[in-house]
């Protein structure tokens, strides 16, 4: 066999290896996100500003799937390997045996509010009332239940928790009188206040640290596609930088995805978010320990598990060590 033929065969074997290991730069990624909320701004910016293309991921498909539990099911089924969502639903699935990890967590505070008619004057007045969350097992569900406990109210027994779908559906149900309160944020909260409702509970004022927005992956996918995940995180992290520093582009992208044309509402929706996004989006151990402790109330096996085994900081540590994040915020990154 001549040298040219050997070289050609070796090249073909190498290409087949790359394809089988999932490390080709043209790899397709389907990425579900959980809510139509400004918390997804960096992800949307990464798509609209072609940052995925910049980092050699030309085929990233963003898919809106309301409800963390539905995304979890799609990931377990292998229909998606990466998701932008509130991590607690994935943490609960991990407790039950799902092969998940969190590789980035940019918002570690709760930004939701409970909006009610003005005659409901205090959280204690929610006793005997119906309040709408997204889906059972979602961030809105976990957060609302935690807030009720904080105010010494028992979820489901003293306050009925209703699965009411996306924020637009929750707002519509609140306006129609089908709900006594709803978990709302962003534009829907502002619209509710314009209609005469008020914020009864502001989660930013509660002493709760909770992982709110992160990147969840299947561990087996990361093992075989580490470089692809690293490039995905680069695009997402640059999206965070733009979201924090470029309001003009951020508002343009938010307007498209939130479908809000009122610039005043859009600006007010955007305002609380840039400060709470971390430049270096490490998953914070304290928030995950807190979330795991709360999950243990319903899943006792969670009490025997360590959040450290769910958190994978290695890729972001690598990016930080390489100076990628530092350079984004320096003159070099402008």
C-alpha cells in the first residue's frame, strides 16, 4: 500500500473518530430554554449576535419549552443535551438518578414576584387563596413554596398552588379572576401593575439564595463533547457581557423574544437584570446546598447526597484561567 493511500485512509479514520466523538465544529445543538423572561437574555443575544457562529457552533437551535420538568424529560429521552433553565428541577432529577450536571449558573438570586389584587395586603392573606405558578417542579413552584414556608404558610394545605403555564397565561388568569395571585416577572409584572394589581411578595427582598438561571448538561454528553460545551459556554458568557454592558442591543433582542413593543415596559423589564448576572458564572455551592436541602423535604434521599457531585465548574475554571472572561471585559474584548 503506497504512502498516499495510507495517508488518505488515516485521514478518513480520523474524520470518523471526530464524528463519533462529537467534536466536529459543525455539530448541531438543540438547546431548550424554560421561560420567556429576561433571564434568558444572554442566550438570546448569543443567538442574535451570531456568537455561536463566532465560536464555531453554527447550528445551535434554541427551543422554548415552558416548564423545567418537560425539559428534564426531553433530556432524559436524549432529545436535548444542553438546556438553559433554573437548575433546581435538574437537581431533583439528578437526586432520582438522572445523569445531569450544572456547568454554569449566572443568576443566583430569585427575581420573581407574587402579584395580587390590592385587597390582599400581606402574605398571610393568601390563606385560602389560589396562586398560579408555571409548572409543578419548576423554579416558580419551588420558589413560591419556599416563600410560603418563610411566611409560615403550608403549601397546598393553606394556599392552593395552581399549575398555570407561561407568564402570559398566568397574567390572563389573574386578570380574569381565575387566580387570586400569580408568580410574575419582567413585562408581565409591569403590565399587571398598570392594570391595578400590586406586588405582594418580592423575592429579591427575601433572605433566599437560590440558583435561578444556569446551563444544565447531560454528563455523558460533556464527556464526549467537552470542546463543544466549552464553545457554547464562551458564546453564553459573551452574551452575559453584552447583556450587562450594551442596553441598546439587549433591549432590541428582548423586544423580539418577549414580543413587547412598548419601550417603557421593555426598559423597566430589563432594568433589574444586568446587575444580578455574574461576570464569572460559577454555580455557587451555597445556593445548591440550600436547594438540595429543600428537595430533601420531599425526597429524603437528597439528604444523603452532596451538591458537589452535581456541580461541574471545570470548564468555566478553564476559561477563567485562560483569561477569556477577563479579556471580554477589558479593552481587548471591546
